[in-house]
């Protein structure tokens, strides 16, 4: 098969959560371990791993830590999901995507072996082993692995990391992970390993109790970033957030969304532990990684400004209530000072009623349907928005909604695109058609 034919197979013939939602989720590690055995248990051939879970912020955290390790001179692998434009974004070494030939050859070998196809792996199970084999074959120094969904039963949980990180907990994927934050925390805490240190970004009350009890049972040292005083102050400085009095001096972060201050505390706490295993982590590496994470790792879609004149255009992949608790206030503040046009859409398994409560009432809305099978029709999003006092027109595609927003926007105003990772993916495909 060609590379495109290989992708078509992966997207259409293998159950894919991105398209199907819960129907493509298979909890448990048996299938993943069986696939791993066929390919020589690649997870055991990677010298060091860092495992990152949580509801929000795990992508930014994973990319920033990878950027710092790269800057320190380590051959650094990075596995994240979902992708925005190209499947290969998920699997990188030193910022470079996996080669197309490797993807083609891996899938071809899978298809040649009936004992593998009979396992009926999901898209994520198959691509996780693809990533781990790619990293092991390349003899990377360290692999930064982002959890796909949950933690305890997520197929990435076959790895044994040198550090586990859980960024935070909020209500998302409740049908699969639990209907309360403590229940979800129990699933996320499943990545805590015996004797392996774990960093928790934000936790309180019963959620914190879940993490403490799990860590105690596994004799895993636990560190709460909110209690570690990683920096004394964080304030916007030009196009950066400047973090003062860190262990590595003054650090300027390229990621400037409202959630990034919390992420930075998690990352800096993790670095205090990681520097014991990675002696080349120093101030220069930390400063470079924070300041250039997007160019070093290919990260996109985090409060990403794609145009500034005559109209400012921003996109953000915040896609659940936890993400919108940060995004909402920022957008409400924007709407107080200038005209704000919002192109938004969602998938079917999100609690959009709670999200709608956080959106600015005085913005103009352009409701769009994400181009994935589980995308919520724009007319349904519009109807829910009207019930919350938000007004705007419904469009079949992100392209139509965005074009209408740009046409209506006047110089000095802002167009925001988001609501779902897949809305941002559709938007980036519009402005980067060559991708």
C-alpha cells in the first residue's frame, strides 16, 4: 500500500476513537501486550520513559518537557494524540515526524499476520506499538509518552517510566472513566507505578486523597506542583509569559493561554526530579525549551495566534469543561474590549451545556460541525447556545463559518476558532492546505 492507502486503512478499518467515540475504546492491556510481544516488546527496549496523563494540559506538558530534553542534547521521542493535520504528528523524534515508510511497513507486517489481525486491535493500540517500536529501533535516550484516555487501562500503561505526571482532573469521558472527579482520578492514578515518583499538577479534596492513597500503596514518592513554589510570579511579557525566580532562573514561556501558568508549575516540579536522571538539564535547556516548544516539537493549537492584522485570529484546542474554565474568562475579557467573533463546534460526547455557561454573551457566534463521524451537527450546537443566550448562525463546515466570521470582522477585532480539537484541525487544514 501507499502511505495514503495505509492511512485510509487505519482510519476506516481499525476502530478509531477520534471518529467513533466510545465504540472504539477497548479498556485493558491484553491486546497491547500481545502486539508488543510480536514486535519484540519494544517498551522494554526504551531506556527511559516519562508518562503523562491528566484531563487537560498533558499535551502542552509533554511537548514542553520533550523540547527541554531535546535542548539538553538528549535524543527525545514524543508520542501524543490526537493529530491535527497529519497522522505522523503523533510520533516524533527530536521534533521530526515518523517516516512514512515506517508507517507503511509496520501496517503491512500487521496485515500479513493473521494472529495479529485476529486480535482486532483498536487504532490507538496499533499505533501505540508502532510508536514504541519506532522509538526502540531508533535507540532514543528518552521517550515522553502521553496517555490516550484514562490511565489504568490505557494501552500506554505497559511502559515503566522513570517519572509519572498527572496534570489535573476534571469531568471528561464520564461514560468511560466515571461520573465524579474522584472516580476519574482513580483511573488516572492507574499510571502510578511502584516506587516511581509521580508529580500531580492540581488536586484537592477527595481527588488529592485518591492520589495520596494510591502513591502510598505503591510506595511512590508524590509531589504536588501547587505546593512546590516553582516560581514566584508569572506575568505576560510581550508574546511570552515570564516566570520569575524558578530553579533555572527567569524563564520565558512561548505558550500563553490561561492554563499555561498551571502547566508551567507542573513542568518545573517535574524538572526538579528529572534532572537527577538527566544531568544535562540546565538553565539554557529549560529556557530554550519553554521559549521554543512549538518550533522544536511541532506543537500547534494552544492559544495559537495565526494572524494579527487587520484582524487577530486565535485558535485553541480546549475541548472540555476543564479547558473552558480557563478559556472562558480569557474570551469574556477579550469581548469586553473589542468585537469578538467565535467559530465553535463540538463532538457528541461533551457536556456543552456547562461549556455554554462560560462563553461570552456579547460575542458573535458561528456554529460549525466538526468533520468527524462523532461531530455534533452545528444546528444542535446552535439550539443549545440559544438556550444559554448566545446568538449566531449555523454552518455546515468550519470553512464556511470561518469565512463568514472573517467577512464580518472589522479591523482590530478578534476571531476565535475552537470548541473541539477537530474544529481546530479543520481550521488548520484551511489555512495550511498543503498539509
